[in-house]
């Protein structure tokens, strides 16, 4: 068995305090030895933007200081680092995450496909689609999705079909329904799933969002390998064997990939309106 270690960092970003947030993340992983480190959604800036102008002020290109910070972290820890950030690309603004592989010259950038609540006012819908980063050195294929993407089973499905062993999900989850659903995403796709949620709350313009914590890492059978408390900062770590995610059979006759009947799934592409 060739295992790798995955770490999930739950913490409490402060809105608009980028320097502080980066320093806190650095501190939290100081003693972490892992192959993959996952941080929450928008972990550099905080979450609850109210306007596009606010995002424009805080956003950075994928070659900016935040990317440099996570690249240095990836090199220092010799780990794949996954972290949410507000991205500016020309006139576009994305709720994005970096996937930094230490040996790669450039980070991958996933731009959140399904925007939640006021994100619809502040960000552009992601245009990258779903993709998987294949790291032969560590022997793991990593598929990113961000937070509210969880509510669309197609997201995890597409990542699995592209070869993900581990779905990584930087998140700022404000409901609790995901706790029922994430294990299902792991089971139906026979993948590991790591949710890096944030804790704490943010009050902007008299509206408060409370983030639900309970970050977790699920195995291919949807079992919780490790989970955080509902509040507070915490680093979860556990070992996983990516090869277990590659054998999609769960008994002698059933296999969650080859048993699919896509000829009956045409509505997934065709039917947009109800
Ligand atoms: C969310 O997508 N941040 C709930």
C-alpha cells in the first residue's frame, strides 16, 4: 500500500485582512508534513463581499502575491497546496482556487462554476470547467471543486470521470446539508473527498453569515476519516491510498464506472429548463 498524507486546514479568515490571514495560515501549517494541504474558499480575503468593486479591490491575478505565498509554501512543505482566492483576470473576477504542485512552473487555477448567493453579484461564473491535476511524483490525481459546487452531483462525477482520486473542496459552507451529501459524492464516485471549510462568522451591511466548520476527509466508502469541530481553527491530517480510488468495483459484479448507462442520462446535457 502506498499511502500519502492529506491535510485540511480549517481556520477563521478575517474579512479584508489579507496579511493577517496569510500569516495565520503559515502558522497553522508550520509543523505539518503532508503531500496535499487544502485551505478554505477565499481564505486570503474573507468571504462576504457585497459588491463587484469590493472584489476588484481585493482580487489578484493568478501570478500575484497570494499565488507566490502558496507557491513558497508548496516548495517549503514539498506538498500540493490547494487554496481559495479572489482572482482578477482582465476585467473578470473569479472565486477561484489555486492548485500548486511544487515541481510545476505554474499553478492550476479552478474558477468556481456554481456561484452562491451574493457571489452572483460580485463574481463572474467560472469558465475553466472541471479538471484534474495528475501528480505522478506523489502518485495522486487531485480534482478541485469549490463549496456550492457540492450541490451539483455532476461536478464530482465529472472530476471522477477525469480520473480524480481525491476531490478537494475549499469551502465557506453556511448550511449543514452538505454533511449528508459529501459522503454520497465519495461513495457514488469511489473517491476520497476532502472538505476544507472555514469557521467563524462575517457581518457585512447588517447581514451575518455563520460558517459551519466541521471540515472533514471522507474515504471512498463515505466514512469520515477525520473531522474538525464546528468552530475554531484546526488542522486535520490522515493517510489515504489513492490506488483504492482507481478500482471502481465494489463487489465481484458491480463497478460504479462500467455499470453506468449514459445512454439514459441524456437529460443531463439536454434539459436546462423546468
Ligand atoms: C458557498 O458556496 N460559499 C456556500
